[in-house]
C-alpha cells in the first residue's frame, strides 16, 4: 500500500526530489517479517524506482534526474543489506537469550546500583522468586549474598570477571551455597555499567558428595566390622588367564581337570584390602598384611574344584557364586570355608571382586559328630531290634541245623542197611549242603545288621531288601499267627540310592511294629500286607499295612518322635530312628490309620 | 512190625519235614508228609496212620488244633508235638488234649524213633 502511494507520488514528477528514497520505509516496515521479505521488498523497490524513472525521464533525461535515480537505488540497496544483517544479529541474540532462559544455572544481570535487570528461569527455580518479583529489586537485599573473598571488586576491576563460592538466601529462608561467575558489563566507552552473573547450586552437589562419602563410609564400616572374613580382590588378570586358555563349551569340568590353569588363575587374583576377620581367619596379625597378596598357596587340592565352579559361573555371566573349599592358614590350621564370590557392580572386567569366607570347620565337625551319633543310634536300634528278634533268628538258624542233623543221621542209616542206598545218601548230602547254606545266609543277614559300619549309599533294589526283611521276620509273624502278604511286583522297580543295612533296618522295624500291633488286636484277620508303589516323581514307596488297633487319634506324626511308644516295654526309639534314616536318604516317612482296621506306615526314597 | 509202621509228619518247614521223613524212610517205615494240618485231616492217611509227628506253630491250623481234631476222630492215635517255642501254657493244653509227647526242637530223630518203637511195640504187645 505504502509502495503504491510512493509509486504514484514518484510518477507525478511534480516534486523535484528523490521520492524513490521513500521506498526505504517499505523495506524497514517489511524487515521484521524475515530475510526473504526484505530481499523481495528491496528488489521490488528497485524495480519500481527504475520503472518510474524510465516512465518520467527516458524521453528527456536530465542530469538531476539521473543522480536522484542512482542515489535512490543505492539507498534502497544499503537499507536492504543493513536490514538483512540486523535481522541475523537479532536472531543470534534471541537464541542466546533463549539459552540463558533455559539454562539450569541462574543468570542475573545487575546494574551498577545492584538493581536486578534480568532474572532467568534457572534463578526463578533455584531462588524461588518469580521474574516480576525480582526485577527492580536490589540483589544484595533480596538474596543476602555473602562471600569470603575480600578482593571481588578488585578482581572485577582488573580482570573484568570473578568466580568463587557465595552463600545466598532462598525465598523460603534456606541458605544456598553457589558456585558463581561474575562478569563486569561495560558500555561502548568501557565504563562499568553492571554485572552479569551465572551461578550453580553447590548444595545439591555437596549433598550428593556427602551422601556418597557417607555411603562409602558405611560400606567401609560394614566391611571392616563384619564378623566374617571379607576381602576385595582384583581378578582382572584371572579372567584373562581362564578365558584365553579355555576351549568353548562347558567350562567347569574342563577347569576341574586342568589344575595347571586354575592354579595360576588363583595366583593372578590380588587382594586389594581385607577386613580384620579375614586377617584372623588366615592367622595374620594385621589386615594390611593381606593387601597385595594372593591366596594361591592357602588353598588345598580341593580348591581346584571349588574355583572351577566359581570361575565357570562368573564366566557364564553370574554375579554371585558360592563354593566350599578348604584352606590352610598361615599357622597351618586347616579350615573348611564356604566362599561367596560377588562381582561388584560395574566390574565387568572382574577388577572388583568381593569375596566373603565363612569358616564352617566347626559346623562341619558338628555335622560329622551328629552323623556319627545318628549312625551309632541307628546301630543301637538295630542291635536292640535283633535282640527282639533273637528267638526268631535262633529259630531261623535252628531249622536248617535240625534238617542237617536229621539228614546226616538218615544218611548214616541208609549206609548201614544190608544193601546200602547210595542214591539216598547222595540226596541227604545235597540237602545237608543246601541247609548249611541256608543257615549261613541267615547268619550273614543278622551279622550285616549287627555290624557297625559307616553308612554307605549305593543303588539298592528295594524288592530284594523286602525279601530279606521278611525272611528275618517270618518266624516272628508265624509265632504271632500273622499272615504276611507280600505283593511282590513282577516288573523290577527303580533302584534307590540308600544304605542297604539301614533301609533293611527300617523295613524290619516297620514289619515287627505291624506284627506287634496285631498281637493285642482282637480282630479276626491278622494280616500284614507289604506293597510297593512307584510314585509319579519316580520315587519308590514301600507300604506296610497291618490290621491292628491303629494309632490313637492325631498321633500319625508324633509316632516318629523319640520315646513315643504304645508298648509297655518299648523304648520308643524305633520309628524315630527310621525317620532319621529315611530323611537322611532324602526320603519321607509317614503313617496313617486305615479306613478299616489298623494302620499303614510307609516311606519313600528318591530313585 | 515196626518197619511197616505208617508215620505221618506235619511241618510247614519243608526241609525239617523232609529230613525227618528221610530218616524214617531209611529205617524202613512208611512215611507220609504234610505241609499243613488241614492237609493231613483231609487225606486218606489219617484213618490208617500209626503215629503222628507234628510241629506246633504252623500257618493255618496249629499243632494243638490238629491234636484236638485227631482226638475226636482217632482218640487212641499217638501224637507227638514239636516246638521251638514251648510255652508252659501250650504244654499244659497239649497234655490236657492227651499228647503223647511234647518235644522241644531240635528233636533228635533217633530219640523220636525210640519213642515210636516203644509206643508201637507196646501197642503190638497189648494186642
């Protein structure tokens, strides 16, 4: 619109002047719209000026007209260029101002009189005053700024800037520690006009530093005062030694069979620091003596297996692993220890490995003592059981002996006949042999039960053991007029891992208990039923079912407690020993009353 | 004649039973063996038997049961009971039922033979 008016004015030629210079106004008006508009308006103004000149002065150009035309064009051109440059620097300034706005640091501009002229978002957030509240206020009054440095003014005057720590108030009254950088503002003549400053909150950083320090101290205190041995090691050389040497595949068995790799790998692990408990464990006076040492010489042969487990697990990506080994202290004491090795966070290269060691020597001794006591108790139980069976056993041996004597006397008679019958003699001799074998077998079984030997786990066929137990107790059953029903499966059952003698003991015990439960019973049926079941999990269960009086209500579990007995002359240890034996073998034993008469006691063992 | 004597032996232990049988066989007696008292009671041998030797404790009917049954059918037939567990109570019961002898195992077959001979010759003499 403005351009059209200027064009109209220019074309009238009545005015003797460079009217076209007025196009500058158009360029200036358009300038805020953007660079393209500035250029377009400049070119348009040039074109319109040229057009007006040609229209008015082409036929009779004058020198004055020419000079006005050229001056107009130059003025338009310079205005356009200046507008473009001004726009570019405005953009830069705008971006810088935006950055100041967005900065998390506080940016404040103060005048010479300490009046706040600028207050960014960072300042709003940190100090708590909004911009409109802060602007125009005196900075020293608002923020109650304090600093220790007496040379701030001097520094600003000579260097033009200062940086240091200041303490200021927030709106809520809390004090802030800030790292502040101050810059002296000057006017074009170089006179100071105020200060621009940027500050960041040290309080938060100080707090996190303090917390980190406190956490570090806490960790250190736990580490130092822990009642068990702990040390931090650098295993970065260990990982290399292991992984470079090992073939692909399962690492553990390979390592276990290569002590020449595991040994140096242990040696490559160096203790950074250890706690006092570790020093006590290894038998050194000061924990500092352990720093820088490796523990290679301390571990006994079993260490290879334990370290194979540990190294393989860590190489497999686990961050924590446990293994038991033995070590020799500097005093020569051999200790059983459980090692728990943990890769500390951000220690992918195994450079920070925390090793905890629990001395389980005493626990292992106690366990060994317990196992020995259990074995002795079981043995005592067997001896006591054999005592109960003495009459039956004597009978079992007596029967074949009786037969042997009879056959021998019979053979003698056959020989003494007028016509000796050697065929009969031969039959007698064969029978003597078989009966002698039978007696020896009974004695062998009894002896194996009476023998005091360490329990030994082996693969055991429960069907065979039941056969044996029934042969020992058969006479007892007969004496009590109890019918034994043994539903022996035709197909074999899975073998179980157990101690043969002790399981035999359990079987005999359950069978005798079943028989005795029926002695006092008035029921017409005296039947003891033994049967075997293979459970879904693959375990094998043996059930002994009697037709006796059953357990008094609610005693299905207490019967396995020591000294529980329903017999006037019983010690009440039999079933308790049975439970110890079965549970030591990883099995379970249970009892329940039958729906009809009597009760069933059963146990299962893992295959 | 003693050698023709018909002896029945009842014992649920195969070896003991057969060994006694072998001995009586060797001295020329007729011997029949039975695993259970019920078997003897059901057999043809009971009416013509001269002597019964039986175990006391057996599956099924006991020696005392057999003795009781034999007394009703053959009141005079001599019965000898053998046992490894001879309780006074059992002995008293057997005596009351008229047992010929109540012996503790192991029983010497020679002694048994003497016993049978004494009974049978005495028997023969009384005829």
